[in-house]
């Protein structure tokens, strides 16, 4: 038997060896974790640099692989240092890479003119403002192609509605197609005899091809001075209305009413005088003037001026007695004429 002291010494040596072994193992594990952590940090930072410099699908795919590699290591490290924080960062950056890959995939389809396919993908990125803008562009391209097909089929009104909306949104080429479509509509109206409607449309695109010349073709020559219409119930030489155009700068179209009934309509050219013979009675006189004449239906168009004459007593009617000549000298423009000045009440063309 060994002495008791030797036994105690052997036990102490064994215990020390176990402690050394455990301590060594712990030290190795700590070293391994530290090494893995450092490499994962390097991998994350490399991936981050690649992400920041990325511009292609391939670039983002490469960065995503490195983020995923770093994620696996950080995840295995558990709660070591700030590994959990980096695990979350890796997950976020992997999603960002996927989002950019998706966006660039849709953008490639957009550049190929595959608007509907691109729209479907952009719509999945509704949280990204740039994707929202691109989705709207896709919709505009799709609408534009619909409008082109309508134009080619002859549905100019339907095409114009879409082109106008796209023009307001600032869509490329929409303004030119608006003008092109308006021209076609104006040409159709002209051929159907709706001259004033065609005139307005041609004037709205006056710089487009020959629209300016076409607008002038929509006007008609001024009628000769004189009555264009005289109600047979009001033909009489009892009194005379002299319409003096000596002071005019623009021609006039005049209507004479009695109790709401049209008595006569008269055209008065610059410098001319027209005599209208009427029974004695009360009459309302309306006048209009303008540069372009489109016939008695559209008259001088909305560009003309239309008004009811107001006589000296503030009334819109005046009495013409038997045996008298009543003279109205029209003065459109600067200058003064002899006699009592008359006032006028502006009215709409449709009420003329």
C-alpha cells in the first residue's frame, strides 16, 4: 500500500489535470467562436460593400449569397457577442437583395416593351416608391397602345380621351398623338359641314402641320350687307330703321325682335348702310360682331361679341313711330360718332 500522502498527491494531480483539460477546452471553444465571429463580420462587410456597389441582378445575387453565408455563421453563434443583431441584419439585407433583383427583373421586361409582365412584377413591390412609379409607367404604356389601336380603327374620340389623359400625366409622345387625333376629328367635322366645331379644333392645334390653313378654310365669306331674313308679317314702310356701318372696324350681324318674335336678321359690312322698313311698334335690337364668320347658325363663333342694345330710357326695347326714320350708327372700335350714345348688355351666343 502507498502511503496516505502519496494517495492524496495523486488525487490532487488528477484533479488539476481535469481542471486544465476543461479550461483548455473552454479556451479552444472561445477561440473558435471568436474566429468564426470575425470571419462572419468580414463576410458581412464584404457583402455590404458589394451591395452598395451593385447595379445588376448578378451583383445582388452575389451579395445575397455572402449575406446568407454570414447569416448561417451568426445564427450558429447563438448569443455570442452581438451575433443575434447581425443575424437580423443579414436577414434584412437578403430581403433587400431579393427586392432589388425583382425590381431589375421587372425593369428589364419594361425595357423590352413587355409592359404587362413588368407591371405584374412591379405591383408586388408596392412598398417601394420607385416601383410604384414604374408600375404607373407600365399602365400608361398599356393605355397608349390601346389608344393607338383605337386611332388605327378610326375611333378618334375614344383615342383622344386616352391620349389627353396621358398628355396631362406627361407621357412621352402623348401630346403629338393628341394633335394628330384632334386633326382627324376636325377633318371629319369639316367634311360633315360642322365648320365652326372644326375651326375650334384646328385652332387648338394651330402649329400642327397645316392646321392653321385648315382653320381658315372653315370660315365662310361675309354675306353682302342687307337683310338675310325678313318676317313677312313685318313688311311695311310705316317706319324706317337705318343701320349705319360707317364707323365700323368689324362687320356686324343684327337681329330685330318684336314681342320675342324674330322680325329680321341683317348683315352689315364695314362702311355700308342698310335700311330696314318696319311697321310702327316696339322692337328689341341685338347686335354681334367678330372677325370670322361661320354662317347664321354659329355666327361669329364664341370669339365674337353678342349683346342687346339698351336705349336712352334704360329699356331693351324702343318704339318706332309711323313716318319716322331711326338711325343707329354702329361703332365697334375706337372713335366717336354723333348722336346719343347707347349702352349694351352682353349676352351669350346661344341667347342671341
